[in-house]
């Protein structure tokens, strides 16, 4: 039997949606069935997505659904595949990881159903090849992720609602833009749209593209819309956060890639106005991205809550992705896609590790953890490498992507974007160091004496993702090969990848040979270790408590702020304090409260008094008659 | 001519009764006022050569509805207060 | 195929309405079955009528007097679709009724119930303006009476609501009647098609005055913004099935009458459409904003109804085919989904004994089936994909985009109102499924007879979301009928 | 005070606008038989319908369907009054005030009651010949019953009989319409011979309908009065 006939995107989606349903009903009766079925479906879907590599398909999968006969299309192409494989593998690994983490949690059965649904709708978003199905899957994705956030119970209510409101606002803005495009061009299919784009009025493009972009900026938590991100990421159930931050946040970037480069296309984008050879639209996105990266980093530095710290870090890293995306050169787009991949890898590991630690310690405060490095070596190691990747320390793949983005920004001479990105990068080192220090080093609180690594189901995904991070650090050409074909699909000059030696990333400006760098670094480390080993003989082992507590017992004073992680970056925080106080959240809150008050006032219109109502009626008639005499 | 004057007087009376029945605080008087309005309207309809409508107005406007109002006032309160 | 004359859809219910009280003297349980039979008849008749009218409008002349001298019934695809909607919603409500009627009232309740249906059917089928007035009167007076009969625990509430509704409703009919009189004075005819052909040459001032009066009169029935003071009290005071009838039948018929007068008689006068647009937007915002802070479930649904009617006004006043199709779709969706919501809310309130939204915590565990149905209805009103509301919203937005720059603004306003709607519905749905109940005991679900109409409605909501083509087959000719006007439709006029 | 002045202003606006529109634009008193449908009614009404009273010809024959609707409106309204006023748990008709009417009233009512009934009946039976008709006659009949109520404190109607009467006459009207549909294909078609105008038995279905309407309206208005009288204080 020719199995390849079944390797089609629509079957992936159908499999997942049907799988969600089956898992729900089977899972009601047996938890074993729930776990195995959800693993089975997501794994199968992952396999199918992987096999879709290199295929370019496009097919109608529903009859027309509007009076004007719009059909729904799905298809794959290199860009789609690149995102799809990230989403699918993260979903699969997260489901695996969730099995021990979500055990016995609230509405466990719903969790798997919704995760499969979310996986299906995320893949639907990337596979859809027309505006309508894109929007439908987008809405499904928002809804299922909203429901996943609310699974955490009452404390996540507000965060989830904010997330939903902002997402819907973005979605509606997107809908407006999409409908504009549809009404103007009379088609929803992407390739037909992009064929008609040249010669479209610039104002129209700005408006529609801007409206659509708002939806994506909301999803990627960029500057004016980032307020939902930290609460939602941190309050979401631990099993969902890795997927939420690792996979879902990329879809905003995917949408922008799709609309900016696939649909509108580079030349029309430049035609909308350009700035130093970069389209103004893209520049605006890049600027927003860089500012987001900067601000979110500042917030991350002062967080003591491990999930909030990672959440802000997510926002900031997505800012980098947007930055590369907006600049839109061959180098920056490659960097952006590569960073999306890297971020998916390392942030997922970090959130998984954080989830495991939270489950162990029962708290999210870093100042109540510490010293876990020796007790949880696997967690420590995987998170360590991921943090290196996050902080863009050479020798990790995170370095490669950030390097590409910086180089693109510097090449273009963006005096505003590049420095912001540098500062943010330093910041990300600071907060990731704090995470490392506070959680894994320092004192081990008494309650955690018998802490140990989580079960295999948790560590396997973490190890898998970490090893990919390391692997890609050595052979960046592998992912960059896929990225290059995605780039050429988007009509951007593909980045040159040395296909014989996957170690080199190169372009006309310079090259980076990962193998060489890696070797040099390893050698340097070796030297350092040898030196340390020799010098180590001079060191003396001291009980940690003695050094700064003068022999006092730490537990009695844990509220004194004597923990390493307490006030970790006090001076920096003090420096930025006045600015950080101007939080955007307050504006949104004030707006929300203001509107609620206003609606309270509007409600008074219905006073319940008939006389008043009669006044309204007579007044309305009087007004109509005056109008009748005046304008008619 | 005489008819015109008579009609004018009737209309004036009707307006007076109408305003009176709106303004008075004694609801029973107000009902009597509306009854008077109905009667005059009925006469006017007759003058305008619409006997069918005049009959309906006399029977329903001046008769039944007045009775309904009076019964209602009897069951509730006679005086209006703000 | 059997042809049932559309006039019988009025004649039989009126006959049965007169029959029910006397039969009830000898056979106490008869009203329910007689009413059920009548509604079934109307359901069959309107289905057949819809099939016939898709080919050519069905015209039925009353009393043998050709228009414009006599009264005529004109059933195009639009009218017959609404007639079908009315009879099917009435049928489903009939299933839902029993425990919500006080004992001792059944006779009159069922009588009024079918007369309400007859009035609403007449409103959508008639082709004569004065006849429209008469049927509007039947419908609205039957609504007052049903409202008065549906006293629940709080006796005073329903009566107070009735009196409010009655006062405003009599204003409505007074203005409507004056408007008709002015039109008759200006043109000398009452037949809609004849009016439409004579209005352009009639005295402009009189016509405009008449239009103002009619908009005011019918705007009250259609829940237009400053005229809809009766709505929240009436929906709240009424027993649940009657609320369903208000939302799905009475208001829809009133709205349809307004649209028909504006589009067919006044030929979609731009001035009138501008007024409808502005007040539609106001209605939308006032309705949704008032619902935002509600703590009373039925009041919230009532305000949401107001908002939806605003959306319909906006959609229709855009005056292009896409927007009209979207508007009609939204009308269907609202009738079905809001009916479902009121029914499910009714079951909640019946089981809980309170209308307070905060009592709904954890209902998903306590009454799972009803909760699921409520959620389906709410999702559809919110416009989530795979539910009817989504299609209607998308089509309306597409229609508004065709109206140029103002249309763009309208689209944005519609969507921001939908956002408010999403927020308050989401809060309720969230409460139902995600909160822990204070009292964990399982509540008794409604019996199957009551569940059945809800399941049917939920199925329709889904069907509208995933297979809209079936509905477009009817809605597109219906919208074209509105746009084309009456002129060519009525023979002999 | 503010409310009152707003009301006054609104009323003033409406009044001025409506008054001037009507005064300027509505051609009062002109001969407008050529403009609309009225010429047909005026010149062919008697031949078409056989009713000498043109108003009746229009109300019951040309636009008989409206009248059916209006009867229903009244029917529903009467029920509605009952709905607003009824109260549960207590049998109706127990708490009427027991103030005896004077001898004159009682005697007068005994003499007048049948005469008023007869007058009402006369009005609706001759609806197609002389001014008046079912509605007017019904109202007169209701007045007769009102008289009865006022004079006799113990008087109250037999609800079942009234309901049955109402039903039968209402159904008669609807049946006449349905029979027209069955016999000729038009609802409410005048399927009886017109006869010669001016005779009592002429004008086809009009007398039947008017008798039905008269009785129905009389019964309904009486019902409303009954409801009003018997409600709890």
C-alpha cells in the first residue's frame, strides 16, 4: 500500500481533531488510555509532518462556505514545514512531559484533549493557504490556548481573560484587514492574492497589512500588547507553559512572515516605503521588536518568580525574532527563523525544568529554592545548556541566531535597533544567571534535602531538546538548510549554506564556522579546567552557611532576605525603578475599569421608569421630525 | 356659518376639557373630562359625516372606557400625587 | 405537491384560538394538544410555502378583491423563510413550555401562544400596510398578555413589566397608525407595492413625516436604541419560554416589519438608512455595554439581544447584497442561538431558583448537558468558528467593507462591540465550566421533552456554522428580494 | 419640574411639526377620489358588495381580513386584561362591594336592559344598511351589561357561557373566511349572493360577520368589565 497518499496536511489536521475527541472520551474512563492515545496521536502527527518535508501541496478541503463561494485551502511549502515541524515536535514532547507533571491536576482529561486540539489548530494555522481558514484556525488556537490557561483554576482566571480579550482584539483587527483584502481582491487564496498585489494602492496596503499585523503583534506579545504575556505564561498550568511559550508565541512571527513576504512580497513591501533599503513597514516591526526585547528584559531582571522571569524572557526573545523578521534581509530573516527554532528549543526546556522544579518545591519563588544542582543533575545540565543558548553564549546554537540578527542590524546601520538589542542581550545574560544561581547554586533549603531528578518522561524531552541545541550548535547548516529553502520560498535571497560542511554559516560579509569555534572553545575550556584543577588544591571546603551567616542557621532567617536570589540585582533595579513604574498594564487596567464604569453609566439609560422611556420615544420622534425638516 | 362657529366652540371646549383632565389631581374629574372630550369628538365626527365612527366613539369612548376608568379609580386611589 | 394557501396560516390559528377556550371547558387538557396541532399545521404549511416561494413569489388575494383594493398576502423567499422560522421556533418553544406555565392558566396561555404565532406570521406575510398594523397589534398585545400570564415567583415583576411594555407598546401602535394615516392621506392607497410606486410622486413632507412616525412605531418593536426601554424588564419578567418567543419571534417580526417598510415601501430611502445605521450602532453599543456589568442572567441575555438587534440594523442599513445576506444570517442565528440561550438559562434558573449569574459556578458539573447547550449558544452569539454567528459576522464584515471608508469604520465598530460581547459571555461560560461549585450536588436536568428543543437548536447552530451553503440557498434570493423592491413582485398592482 | 418642561418642549415640537405639515401638505377637503383606491369603493362599492353602508362594505368586505384581525386584537386584549388583573388561589366574584343601588336605578335597569340589548342587536344586524355595525352594537350591548352590574350587586356573568359564546362566534367568522377559501379559492370571499341593496337579507356574508362581531365584541367588553369589577381591592 502506498502510504504516501496519506501524508497530506489535511489528514494531519483531521487526525488531530479526531484524536482530541477520541482522547476525551477514552480518557474519561482510563488514564492509561488518555496518555497513550494522546502520545499516539501527537506522535503520528509529528511523523506525518516530518514526512511532509520537501513536499509542496495545495488542496481544497471544504466546499465553499460563503455566499460568494470562498473555499478553504490547505497546503505545505518550505516555510510552512519549518514552523510545522517545530510546533509538532514541541507538542509531542510537551505531551510526554505533561504525563507526570499534570498527573492528578485539575481537569486532567481536558488538558490532553485541549493540547491535541491546540496542536491541530496550530498546525492548521501554518498549513492553511487561504485567509478564511487561516483566521478560523487562528481563532481555534486562541480559544483552545485560553481554555488551557484557565485549567489552572481560579488564580489564572484574570490572566486568561486578559489573554483572551487582547487576542480577540488582535483577531478582530486581523479579521478587518483580511476582509479588506478579500473584498478588494475577491479571493482568499494566498497565491492568487499575492499575484494581484503588485499595483495595489500603497495606502490600502498599509492599512490592511497594519490591521493584520496587530493580530500577530498581540500573539507575539510585542510592545503595546505584551501585557497579557507574563501573567498568562506564568499562571498557565505547568504542563502547558512550555508549549505556550515555545510554540504558540512563534505563530505571530509566522503570520508576519506569511503576510509580509509570501502574500505582499518583498517588492511590494519596499514599494510601500523604505528606510535605508529596508521596508518602512518592516522597520516599524523591527523597532517594536527591539524595544520589546529591551523592556521585557528589564522586567525579567527584577522577577523573583521563576515562571514570570521566563515569561518575560520569552517576550524579549520573541522581540528578537520580530527584529530579524522586520529588517528583512537575507541574513536577518535567516537569523529570525533560526532564532525562532532556538527559542523553541531552549525556552521549552527551561519551562519544562521550571515546571519540574515547581512540582518538586511547591513554590515558584526562586528565593525559596537553591542548591539543586547536585540533587537534580540532569535538570541542571539541560537547563544550564539552554540558559547558555538563551544568553547567546558561543558554543550554543542561540549564539548563531543572535549573531545573524546583530550582523544584519549592524550591516544596515540601524543605530537605534542594534544597541537596544545588545543591551537586551546583556540583560538576558543577567537574568539567566540569576535563575541559574538562585535555583541551582547556594543553600539547599531543608525541605528539599531529598530532591531528585524527575521521572524519565520529564527528562527525556528535556534531554532530547537539549541535545538538538548542542547538535545545531555544531552543525548549524542543518537547520539553516531548511531555513534557506524557506527564504527562497519567500522570495528573499537565501542564506548560503555550505552543503558539504554543515558547520559553516556564510554570506558575502563574513562567515562563521561552528566547528572551528566549537573546537577552540572546547579547547579553551579544557585549559581552564586543567588550570582550575591545579588551582583547586589550594581551595578549602567551607560549609556554605558559615561564609555569610556567621554560623547562624539559615532556616530561621529565611524571611530576612538573606537568600542569594533576594535583591539579586538591586542596583540595576534601582537604576530603572522610576521607568519601570510606568507599566503599560496600568493603562490597560485603567482603560478596562474606565469602560466598565462607563458601561455602568450606560446601563443607567434603562432606569426602569416608564416615564423616562416615554420621554425617549417622544424625544426620538421629535428628533426625527426635526431632521426630516432639516436635511430631508 | 353657524355650523363653523359651533364647531369652533366645540373644538375649544374639547381642548379645555383635554387640558383640564391632564392637569387636575382628582382622577375622577379627569375621567369626566376625557369623557367630555370623547363626546365632543363624537359630535364632531357626526358633523364631518362619519356617523359610524361617531357611534363607535360615543359607545366606546364615552361609555365603556369611562366606566372602566371609574371602576379602576374606585379600586385604587382617587387623587394623584407626585 | 400539496399547496396550502398562506392565508390558512392565519385562518387556522385564529380559528383554533377561538376554539380553545370553549373546548377547554369540557376537556381540560385539550389546549396543549390543540395548540400543538395548530403549530404543526403552520410548520408544515410554511415549509411548503418556502419551497414554493423559491421558484416564484406566492401571492394570495383575500376576499377576491385584487390589489390595491383588497388585502393581499405576498410570500417571497424572505417572508416564507421568516414564517418558517416563526413556526418552527414556536413549535420548539411549545415542547419547552409545560413546567413554566402556572396551573390554571394553560387555556389562555396556549390560546395567546398560537395567536402570537399567527400575528407574527401575518406580519411577515402580508402585503398591505394597514394589515401589517393589525398583525403588529395582535402580536404585541398577545405578547403583553403572555407576559402578564407568566408571573413567576415575583408576582409584581411581571405585572410591572407588562404595564411598561403596554404603555410603550401603545405609543408604538399610535405612531405607526398615524404614519399609516399620513401615507394614506398622501397617496390614497395602502397596498405596499402600490405605495412603493406612488411614494416618489407624493408630497415629500408628508411622506417623510410618515416615515419618521413609522420608524418610531416599529423601532419600538425592533428594540432600536432609545425606544427599547421595555426590553430588559419584559425579558426578565417573562417566564422562560415567553422570553424565547420575545427574542426569536416577536422582535424578529417587528424588525422585519421595519426593514420591509423601509426597503420595500420607501425604496431604501438613504435618509432612513442613515438613521437606522446611526441608531443601529448606538443600539449595538448601548446593548452590549449594558450587558457587560449585569449580574442577572436573563437581563444579560436581554441586553445582549438588544445589542444583536443593533447589529442587524447596522447590517441591513449597509444596503448591499453581501451585508443583507449577512444580516439575514445573523437574524437566523440570533433567533436560534438566543432561543437556545434563553431555554438553557431557563433550565438553569428553574433548577437553581435564582437568576444570579454567580450562582452558576460549576454548573458544568452539576447540569452538564444544559451547560453544554448553553455554551454552544453562547459561542454562536460570540461568533466563534464552527458556529453560526461566525459566518454571519464574517459576511457582515465583508458586506460593510464593500461600503467604502465608512464601511470600514462600521466594521471596526461592529467588531469592538463583539469584543464586549465576548467578554461578558466568556465570563459566564467560564463560570459554568471552570469555577468550583459551592454546592457539589448534582442538579436534575430538564426532562427530555424540554431537552429536545434545545438539542435541535444546538444542532442548527452547528449546521449554520459548518454548512452555511444550505442557508445561503434561501438567503441570497431573500436578500435580492429586499434589494429589488416590491414593484415587480405583485401582479395587478 | 424639569421633566415637565422637557415634556412640554417635546410636545410643542411635535405639535408644531405635525400641525404645519398637515396644514400645508395634506389637501383637506379636496376631491381626491381619483388619486387612490377610494373611487373604486365609492362608485362600485354598492354593486360589488351589496351593502348600502359603504363603511361596512369596506370594513367587512373589501378589507374583511383587517376586521378579523381587529376582532382578534380585542379578544387578545380582553384576555390580557384578565391576565393582568387575575389573582390566584381565590375564586373570583366573592369580594364585590355590597352597596345596594337605589330603587330607581334598579327598576330603570330592569326596564332598560332588554331594550339596550335589543338596540345593540339592531345596530349590528343592520350594519350593512345603516350607520354602525358589529363594534358599535357590541359596545352598546356591553353598556347594557354594565348597567346590570351597577344596579345589581349580586349580578355576575356565567363565565363558561360567555366563553362558549365568544368561541362560537369567533369561529364563525374564521369559518366564513375558510369556507370562502374552500369554495372559491379566496380567503373571506363573499360566497353568498349579494341580493338587492337595501334589504335586510342582502350583502352576502356581511350580516353573518357583523352578527358574529357584535356578539363577540359585546361578550368581550363585558368580560373586561367583569374582570375589572371582580378584582381584589
